[in-house]
C-alpha cells in the first residue's frame, strides 16, 4: 500500500486522507468561530475551548457551564455554509438554553437563511438526527 509522509508520521494513504480531512474540518470550524465571535464577545461571552470528535448523533455540542464546544469531524463532509450554521448554533447556546423562540431569534439574526442551511444539512445527516 502507498505511504504518505506527514510531518513526524508515516500513514497509509487512507489514514493520511482522514488526517487531512480532520485538519480541514478544524480549520473551517475555527475560522467560522473567529468570524462569529465578535457578536458573542459584545454580549460578554468569553471565547470557549473547542474540541473535535467523531460525534455520531450530532454535529456539535455546547457545554455552556464548562464553556466548551465540541464539533464532529463528520462536518468535513458538509458544505461550508452548513459548517458556519452549526458553529453559530453552538455559540448561541452560550446565550440561550434549549431551542425555543428566543434561541432561534438570536441564531436567525446571525444567519438569516438558517432554515435553508438546516434543510441542506439534513441531506448529509446519515449519522445525525438533529443539530
């Protein structure tokens, strides 16, 4: 099998591709986190700790009390507009618990076409039931 050399590691081609996809996912999530953060900073939210895992039942997870966000590496398979929407969704939980009217008022102010992006994201939801 082919070997791909990444700094400090030798990976099979399949494993190397997985690592590259993970890295791109992390870059994109962090890019949108930095883009959206000023809105939350104005509301007194400190920048959270961000981590990544292969979440099978959700795209992202907010642990507001611990000030942590987790994102699924499966986001590497979805369009960037959907990644931005998931990042905005998780950040919004620092301001509003649950998924009520107040939550969507904040989220939709940030992402006015959120319903269309959610619809597109559902097409990729092989592993996920909801945001």
